[in-house]
């Protein structure tokens, strides 16, 4: 594929993972519109791309702010012309949308130090659902309009291992990512006759600077939860950022994946395939 003729719009690209994917696409020659909640985050990624010889411009925006996004979409079109790839990477979780324990115990309801299912606040669940699902919905509604009928146009959403087999504790996040899976399939069918492909990547458990404190103890050893993850991952390791590069490039390349749409592609070391026995 002639990568240098492609333009990608990437949300959440000021973060650890999506910035790496933006840089990878830029290294192939793709021009990158870097979107992040803060302009500083977007600029950091864009500057790194430019410093490496690529082409990128930063845009600060909240994926839930439809009015601002409409203006940014227009600016991106002025700056780059036609774009071809939309990557919905903005998302995340928040601790207040999680339960403290994996399994419910009746005494949890009387313990002020434990957040049980019954203590979860609707506003916190709504926030997590909004940033993951509604942010993807709004961005797609605004940017997909220019992708209709464009050769090689593709949308890539970000799912999770928790979408089909929900992880304990993370109720809000699991529900939101399940919605991403359903939305991805719905969009794929809806736009198939217009030549617009829609897929999602479901990363396994990646050990990054961002989540290292959650997966390892201060001495570097694995936490109890991490031991469970590794025990259920046939390849017996955490993923690395670069493990997703191949799948990302494949989905962006219409010559390689032109007949692939409506799929949730797990890149997880076999986690989703293992029953535990």
C-alpha cells in the first residue's frame, strides 16, 4: 500500500499506547492528525513524529464535546485534505467505577472501606461508559461522514479482553467495552455497501509504564491479580506495545485486509481462547 498517500485521525493519541501506534503509522509515511484531551498531550506526540521525519499536527479536544469536534474535523480537513483512517483510541477506566473485591460478601455492605456493587455511583458508571462508548460514537458520527465512498477507508475501534468475558471489579469498563464490540459490528454492517470497513482490536494485558503499578509490586514481583492473568495466558507473558503493530498495520492496509470487517481481533497471547483447564 502507498502509505505516504494516507492520512489517519487518531483519538487518545496523547496516551502511552495510542501515541506509539501514531508513531508507528507515521514511520510508514502516514500523515497523522493527533487528537488528545489536552493540547499538550497531542503536541508531545506530534512533535515526536515530526522530529523523526514524519508529518503530524496536534489537536486538543474532548471526545464528548461534539461542538468542538465538528470544528476540529473541519480544521483537519483543511490541514490534510481527505483522511482515510479513523482510530478511536480514547478511553479508559476510573477506580470509582470498580468494586473493591472480586466476589461479593454480605459484610461488604456494612464496611465503609469497601466499595461493593451496591455502593457504585451511577455518575461514575456513566463517566466510564461515556469516555469509552459515547466518545467513540460521537467521533465516528462526525468523522465517518467524509469516509463514505473513499477507497481504503477504515475505522478501527479499541475493545478489551473484558468485553466478552468481563473481568471482576471493573464493571463500568467491561460494560462499555462490550458496547464497543456491538457498535463495531453494527457499523460494519451498516456501512459495508459503502466500502467503509469497521473493525476493533482487543488488546490483551500489556505491561506499560501506565499500569505497571497495578500489575507489579514495588519489588517488581507480580501482584496476585497478575499471577491470575499470566496463568490464563497460554503464552505466559504480558503483551508489549509493539505486539499490536502488525494487527494495526494489517487493518489499515486495504490490500491486506480489504475483505475484513465487523471483527473484534484479539491480540492477547491466547487469553480469550483458554478455559482455564
